[in-house]
């Protein structure tokens, strides 16, 4: 948690100072840049609580407590939605209101989770003071996962950069499509969180057979869950756009993109579940390398869309086809790793 606060403070400072040039790198229209800078600067205040939420959630998962993070997530997302409606439409703060609502919700989640972890730490006799050697060790141990996460975020940023070149309407549609994809990812990630906790427990107990059996079961569940989400999104792909925009161009592009989002859900399910399994096994160095490879493989896919010159809804569809290809590469790498035994280190 101390490491999260330190990294969050640095991240906030960097984003506040560099918001304008960072946003301008995406090449969007001046109107979009202005709104994006406003949102990014307010959102920067939420970086420390966001990282604290991730740190405390990791602690609780390690203690086999997945219920408390779920309660915090539901409360946080509900509060975020209510605050966004209130501050954007009620108070009239526009896009700044959306960012402020998120920051307030993240801060509330962080405070609640910290209280739970602190209570558990006191019960176990663990120190709560800043220990420089411990923070440094945590930072070094987390380097592979940081590399993995940065590589994944680079792929998402690359996708946004390509979407910005398609025009304002496709960019708006892409933002909603990515939000829908992220919401579905959280749903699929629920199984991955369980897989992470179960894998860590079974390998720690030296039970390789149980680990293999649980992994296979979780993969099947995740694929079928992805199929259910596919059917759901296909059924609603023309309904969802109605709630996000009155612009016919945005609605058309979004409906088309959501069909591709839907088709990719079973593949995403495989990627998410196996990612959770390998994190639970502590196979973080391999995950860092694999994610970097997947992101590098994605670069020519995105460049192919950009260099083709397609724009509008057609360009957005092809961009999402490329992103689905990225997830397929990621899933294939994870599947290949899971078929072997080198990641199953027992007793650690």
C-alpha cells in the first residue's frame, strides 16, 4: 500500500504536468483535445486511490478473501454512476464532473479497503509503518507485472491512437465500445480472480493434480461464459448505442463495433482466465515477456488499419477486428504456456 501511494503521487504529478502534450500525441481534433485534457487532469487525482485499491485487493486475494473486493467494486461502480449523472447533468460540470465522480468513488473504495486490511494486519501483528527495504522489495518483485501491465496498456493506447484518426464520431463510438468491452472484461475477470486464488492455494499446498484439474474446469467455464456474453451483446448491439448518443453516425459505428466485440468474448475469456492462473502461480516473468510479444505482434495489425486509409464505421470495425486478433495472440500464448508444466512451481 505504501508503494501504491508513492507511485500514485509520482503518476499524478507527471500526468498533471504533461496532460496537454500527452493528449496531443493522439492527433484528435482540437475540440476532442480540449475535453480530453480536462478529463485527464481531474482523473490524475484518482491515480493514488486507484493504485491503493489494486494493492489492497491483492492483499485480500492472497488471504483468500474475494468477497470484500467484490463488495467494494459494486459499491464503487454504483457510486461512480450516480455521481457521474449528478455532476454531469445535475450540476452541469460536463466532462470534468465525470472525472470528479470517478475520483470520489475511487477514493471511497480505497478508504474502505484500507480499513479492512489495516484491521487484518493488526489482528495478525503485521507492521503498518513505512519500511523502505520492504517497499523496495515489493517494487522489485512487482517489476515483471508492471512490464506486463504497461505492455497491455500500450496496446490499448495504440488502439485509441488509431481510433482518433478515424474521425470524431468513430472515436466517440470506439470509446463506448471499449467501455463495454472493459465491463465485459470485469465480468470475465471474476473467474480469473477465483482462478488466481485457487491456483496459489493448490500450488502452495503442492497439489499439482488439483491445479491442472481446476485450470481445465475454469477454462471451460470462461469459454461458455464468453459465449453467453456474445449472445447478449449481439442481441443488444442496436439497443446499447441509443443510451450513449443521439448522433446517427456514432450509433451506426458503435452498433457495428459491438458485433466484433461480441464475437471476441470467448477468446477474451481464455486470455483472462489463464492470465489469472499464471499470476496465481507466480509466473510473472513469463507473463511480462508474453504480453510484450503480443503487443509487438499487434503493432502491424493496427498500422495495417491506419495505412489502409479506411475511416468511419468501416475503419472502426477493422480496428476492432485487429484488436480481437491481439486478444487471440494473447490467448494462444497463454494456452501454450498452460499446456506445459514449467509454470507449476509447488510450495512457493
